[in-house]
């Protein structure tokens, strides 16, 4: 079985070098594609940026070159967004526990603390879609009361609040608004970086 390789040369951004696109194919109609920048001048100002995109429902990868400084700015905003998300999630989880843990745990006090009773409550409040058997295997190695308490998380806010009969919590709702600002900054930095790109 042999691979055939074909190179295609395109001018780079500054015009002194090339972008080389290599396509390889074999007898089985398998294709491989790669691209590289052959220009010392462009390499000073541009960095490789590889990203995923969705095409006809499939994940594909694309390679391009983007301005070095704009890339740094984008990376910083991306980092900032991640940090903010993790900080906010922790803060909002703490808020959930402080405000709602006792009320949530109280919902389990009317019946004996057995796996069956807890599973039935979880089903009722839509916190699990597991069968009883699967639920048992998931809770095998941890304490049942700890498992119940651990559900009080920001990501479960709608289910927990609805279970204990709280209609809304404006603090929890501010999470998205807080995050949105950082998302916007990241998206803007990416847009600006992509405007500088070439492939
Ligand atoms: Zn160049």
C-alpha cells in the first residue's frame, strides 16, 4: 500500500515565502491534509492557530496563521474567562449551600435514609434518570447523606429551587450577566485576531 503526496504552494502574507499545503492519499481513498508556513519573515509576526469548527455536523480542524500580538491578547482574554467561570462557579455553589442546603436535606427527612428512598426522591425531583440498579452502583462507595448534600450545586439550581419551592434567586441569575462580559471580551479579541489571519 502506498501513499501519494502532493504539495501545493501559495504565497504567504508578506510575499517572500510560501504556504505549503500537502495532501496525501492512498489506494484506499484515505486522505490526509497538512499545511505549513515556509517564511522566516512571516514566522516573526504570525503564529499558528488551530481550531475546531463544525461542518455538516462533524468536528473538523482548521489551521491558519494569526498576528502574534492579537493571539496573545486573545489567549489572555480566554484565560481570564476560564478563571472567572471557575471563580463564579465556586462562589455560586457556596451561595447555593448557604441558602438552600438545609431546606434540601429536610426534604429527605420524612423517610428512612435508604438508597431506595433517596433514589425515589431523586426521581421525583428529576435529579436522576438512572435505574435503581445503576443508582445503587453510583452511590456504592460514598455516604448517602453526603451524596444528597453534594447535589446542591449551581448547575442543579433549577431542580433544587423547584424542589424546595423557591421561585427565583436574583443572585443566581446574575451569574450569566457576570460571565457574559468576559465572554464578549474574549469573542471580540478572537474576531479581531481572525481578521488578521491567513491560510
Ligand atoms: Zn512571508
